[in-house]
C-alpha cells in the first residue's frame, strides 16, 4: 500500500509538522482550492476560480463553472477521487462547497467542506 508523506503549510510555527496519508492528500487538495487560480508564480493553471466568482450571483452557469473547476482539481490528483456530486450553497456573505471523496489506495472516505466568505 502506498504511503504519502509531506509537510504542513498551514501552520508555519510548527516545526517538523509532518503529515501522512489522507491528511496530506486533503491538505494538498485544500491548498489548491484555497489558492486563487493564477496566483502561483510559473503555475498559471494551479488554483481554483471560485475566488474570482464569489461576488457573482450563484446562477446555474456560475455554479457549473465552480463545480467543473473543483472536479478538475480532484481529477488531476491521482491520490483522490470524487464519489459524490459537488453541492454549492449560497448564504448572504458566503459560499459553501461540499463533496465526498475517497483517498486512494486506502479507500478512506472524507467529506470536504469549503467555506468562502465574501469580504
């Protein structure tokens, strides 16, 4: 069985904060989702478009653009697969995306919830 090891980028104060397995996979996927598309130098396709659309009305076409981009991020990582439909909910000042994924090859199932607030 494959084992994944890496470092946490969310807690810079943590020394040797090593992540393994599903925790690393989820952190990597969440890092890409929480990065504005085009924000990374020399990586114009890395990131998610949801940040550019957060102030747009959540119409069916806007919703589909976000879902397609989230699907693209999941599809591009061979360590994870989407096993449910992506749902988007709009509140007054936020958008919440929810999806259920399977971590490969262990088969562990996790629910990912992405909350983005309009500033």
